[in-house]
C-alpha cells in the first residue's frame, strides 16, 4: 500500500516532487480523501530511508538507438538530488514505490555491486564496452559520500582496465580524482557534467539537492586541469524555464575546459507528467500554461514521447530553434578532442594476477 499525499498543501523544501503520484502497479493505497474525520493529521516520513538489496545482475545492456554507450550500471535506485524532471522516477514504481516523493526519500542501495562486477569482468567471454555510471540515477548522489560504491566501481574498472564513463551533477566526484586520473592515463574514462542553467534561484527548486551551478563548472575546470576528459550536458532543456541559458552554459563550460557538449529536451513520460505539472504550477504560476504548452509542441501535442530518434531532441519549431541555438553555441565555444575509449587493454585475468602476488 502507498500513502498518497496529493492533497497536502505543505511545500516540501529541499525536495523536487511535492506529491506522491499514483503507482500504476499498486492496487491499494492510503489517501486523505476525508481529512475532517481523522483524529490525527496523516503525514509522511520526510527523512531519507535507505533500502539495501542484493541483485543477481548489475550491468544493463543498452538497446536504445538514442544513447551512445553499450552498457549502464546503477549502484543506486532513487536519488536524493530530487530533480523534478528525472526520467528515472518511473523506475521506482517497479519497486512498489511512487515516482514522486518516494523516489527522493527511499533510496535503494545495491550492496553486492563490486562482487557482481568482478564476476562479470572475470568471464573470458566478456567483451569490454564503455559502461555508463549511471544511466538511471546519479552515482554521486549524497549517499555516495558515506557508502563509496561508485569509488569502488571505478577502482574495479581500473584494476581490469575496463572503460567507463560518468555523468553527474555532484561535485563529490572531485573526491575520486586519484582514481580518475589513473583511468585517464589509459584512456579509460570520460566524464559528462550536467549543467542545466546558471540561475541559482531556479536550480534550488528544479534540482534542490544538487551542487550549485558554480560548483559544477568548477568540477569541469578541475577535471580538465587533471587531464581527465570531460564535457557538459545541458539536459534537459525546458522551454521557458532554462532554454534561454543554453549559450551561456556552453560558453562557461567551454571556458572551463569542456571538450564536448550534449543536449536533450525535456519529456515527461508516465507519472512524471503529473509530478512535473504539479511542481510547475506551484512554482511558476505566471508562466505555467505557456511552459506546459511549449513542452507539448515539442512532442507532437503530448508531454511524453517514446519514439527513438525523436524523443531526446523533440520536433517542431520550438525544438528546432533550441537545437539550432545549441549547435551554434557548441561550435563557437567548445574545442572538441579526439578522445576514444581504450578497450584493448582489458584484462579478465586481473583478479588472478592480483591473487598470485600473495
């Protein structure tokens, strides 16, 4: 059963979602339909809950034509960053939770990730391709500071000389400069830093528990200084919210040393549509209608879009103007590198070699 707090008027500061949207897989739920007959106010636990799990597999094969990597690995499910637009919110429903507040407050931790990764890399049949950390939720979200799952994953990739890419919006990645630098020496790592704007007042409600934009640009500068290949990801672009900042973000990222730039346009699949709409009208009542309709214009009249080749970039005049602005800014401010992942040095016997030393 799920506790639904759709009717609660309180604004949860420090959280992106303000409601727990209905989980399509759950048949029964608690609701505040008649609060006047309750003896006590119905509340939700606002603290973050850690849920440990031991999966059977850890690496996901990516079939999408829109993504440029072969595998993804997610040590965490759910994310305290609370980005309101996050497409990964829908995956929380498979665990029996809501894509709304539950996604930010119930974090699933995969305890046996290193054991499974070692087992996979040690197979003679394993063919190395870049693994994305994380294709779903941020591998450097706040819990990583204590649990260090991502750090140990990077260590394992270095041990086996396996290529890995990272996308994050958390400055915690600087903690692992020692490992990232060694991976970079062998062309085994590339980092994309997500920067969606420069207006901190927007970031605080759009991505409430993330690093500031200034800190993220500083991450790019630091990675570049340590010769760790890195780029900027302007994603997602939301018409009327951060679309006007594309050029400014790419210029600052280019000045900081970004060697590439990527972009996607917002799409609100599944429960995210209701969650985002609730957030939009609460935070931007003066322009909510316009923003909502512009998102619809980018996806053939709907806010959701699952079509390969179209869903990430949108279609129509608004989407094309956004894409054109992005292309012009990238050509002007980004100096591309000739970086290529090194798959040739992978050694599935790395564990055997290490054990033989003892």
